[in-house]
C-alpha cells in the first residue's frame, strides 16, 4: 500500500478542521504532522513505514514542544501566586457592599494584573470608602474598612 503526498495533505487539513469541532488543541498537532509528511513526500519518495514514522515523530515532537515550552509560558499568571503581596493593599470601594455581600474595589496600581476586583466584606461598607485587602477567596478579595 502506498500513500501519495496529497493523501497526507487532505488528512492533515481534515485533522486541523476537526480541531475546530473538538477544541482540545491536541488533534491539530497530528494534522500539522500530516502536512509535514505531505511536503516531504512531495519531494522525496518514502515508504509507507517511513511516512508513518515521520508523521508520528513530527506530531509528537510538535505537541511536546508546544505543551512543555510555549504553553507553559503562555499560562503563567500572577493570580493565586502572590497572596502575601496583596494582603494589606488599600483601594477605593467603587460600589457599596451589603453585609456579607459583594462589591467592587479599584486600586491605584494593578493588583495581580487588574485595577478592579470583585470583593467581599462581612460588614456593610458605603461606596467611596477606602478598604484594605485581608484575604483572597477564590477569585474574590476579602476586604475591611481601611
């Protein structure tokens, strides 16, 4: 059995389009590997075994490169990593908070990458008050009057 270069090209495009249906960012690497094999098969005569090995190695290499090198850097965030830096920060309450309710606090400089955060308080605090961060609960900041 022999596979022509265009078989690999069609299969690669189909796998890349399948990634649109299954957005796991996993199938795309096998599609790109198939396109690479199509390019190599266009200029060189490879056996089916060599084509399959090249496809597998190229796909796995691209996937490992993405998830180990590039993806790791892309998802690097400050959120949840610097709690000690946030505790004690003082901001301005944008909207009034009911007791045990939610509001929004604005900081003069970004805290964990954002100027405004949704906050929680155990006591009612009117809008315009200065508040101090006393903790982090999930994606909310726990605040008290400053």
